[in-house]
């Protein structure tokens, strides 16, 4: 049986940490940048409400 990824809600970035909310927890959890990136790249987690990434293209 294949497990479904846990849906995690992105709350906001606060300083060098990220506030995320797991289902069934009443309070958000603060994680550092390293853990946040690992979770983003993991198939075990699915993030919702992610902020839009602004990409800049500099050309001369």
C-alpha cells in the first residue's frame, strides 16, 4: 500500500526560520532552512500555500 504525502501548510518565513503547519497540530512548527529544503524535495510531504518565487533574468 502506497502512503500519501502529508499535506503541510506554509504559514510564513520568520527571520531565518519557516513556520509550517502539520495537519492535526494546533500550532505551527518552526523549521530552519536546511530542514525546510529537505522537506520541499521529499516525496513524503506536499506543501500548500507556497509563496510564488520571483525569478529574475539579467541579460546584457
